[in-house]
C-alpha cells in the first residue's frame, strides 16, 4: 500500500525556516560568546509537528510554501523520518531563525527574520495541492510577507468545506481572521488568547472563561498552553487543567509544536479527553527535555504522559 494511503495527518507551514539553535552558558552582550555546540535543522511550526508525529509512529505529509532552493534539503531531512514532503516551491530561500539558549538561566532568545515574499498565486497553487489532503490537517505558524492576513482563513475554509478536520496554531491578525472559519481545534498560548479577545488573562479563572467564550463561537476544541503552569484543555466532553511533570530543561524550542502533534495524534486515534490531554502534555514535556541535537523517544513521551497531573474542572 502506498505511504500516502497510510497517512491520516497532514501539516501545512506557510513560512518554513531553518532553525539554528545555539546553546551558551550565559550571553555576554557585546562580547565574543563561545557556544557549547549548535544545531541547524529544517523547521517551521508545521514541520516540527510532523517531526514529533514521526516519533509517535504517526506518518504525516508535510506541505506548505518553501523556497525552491531549499526543497531538496527539507526532503533530505524529512524522508528518513517517514514524512512525505509536499511543498509548493516559491522563489527565494527560506529564513534562518536563530535561537540562543542560555543554559544557566534557562532563557531562550529568538531572532526570527520575516522570510521570503510570497505572491498570492503561490497560495492558490498550494490549495490545489491540498485537494487530496488527509482527513486531519494541522495549519501552523506565521504568514510570510506578501500574503494577506486572511491566508489561513482561506485554507481553513477550503479544507473544512472538503470535510477535513483542521487544527490551527497561529497568532495575530491571521489568527483573528481564521477564527471566523471555525477550525476544529485551536491551540493559542495565554498571551495569544488574550490578544485575540482584547483583554488580559491574569489567572486560571480568566483563561477558563476565555476558552468557554471561544467555544461558544463554534470552536469545539480549545487548548490553551500556559508554560510551566500547564495547559487548559477545553474539549466537548471535558474541561481539564493538566500540569506537566518536572523535567530538566534543555530547550524551550518546539514545545508548543510538540503539544499540537500530540493533539493531532490523539484525535486521529480517537482518544478520550484525558488520554488526549496526557499525550499532548507528554509530548510537550519531552520536547523541552530532549537530548541536544536529538529527538525524544515514544517511550519517554509515554512515561511523561502518565506522570502528568490531570485536574477535571
């Protein structure tokens, strides 16, 4: 059976990147800083989701818009992980995101360029590619220059209209525009949800009220990440607050993407609310404690998922 026939999940990244992660003990501004190593890998939020899905044993199809000169490098990175690369080539090169990880303080500084300018016809070409998309689609990340704020909304509307369940993870004006199309699931962090609703969310009660408000707009699954405090899972059958187990912090890069991968895998497998929330939390905890220049294991994710503290609200 072709690999395409086995994939239940697809990911779309409109502004992919190479992530250059540089760990240093402490950043000395204006000085020469000696790094403890470096990692350069193909990335972007949807790509990161596909990578974590591969760890979970879920094959996926990774697509989106990608600089033509970088397609071969992404293919070379994704193929050994069992991920099918289906990007629409666009002129130029993708961006390089620099992530400075200060290991002593556990602080990460991101430097993210805007990416290449993309013309509207490229988005139309991508929509044609997605005609045969898998049943569950993850749309994640920022928009590249050149696309209107409604770009994600167009894709959500097209995919939902074709019977796909859409998981959306983005922010800013693009998030606000896409919310009107009622994706199946959204995963903002607390700051992104506050920005969406135009008010602060100072405590857990405010986060819960905000999630319920969004559900009333017709979005059945609302997951709000709150860093070390855990995450709220506002689901049709349950409202849960889940705290991750304590783990050694090696990076904060990709924690949200790992959580989205767990959500996608859990939905594809038909897990109940508690199992879904545990899997997503285990993925996020494994991502922030992964070995340098490595990936967590499915066994480690399972261990962390079971160790998560689930509170039913």
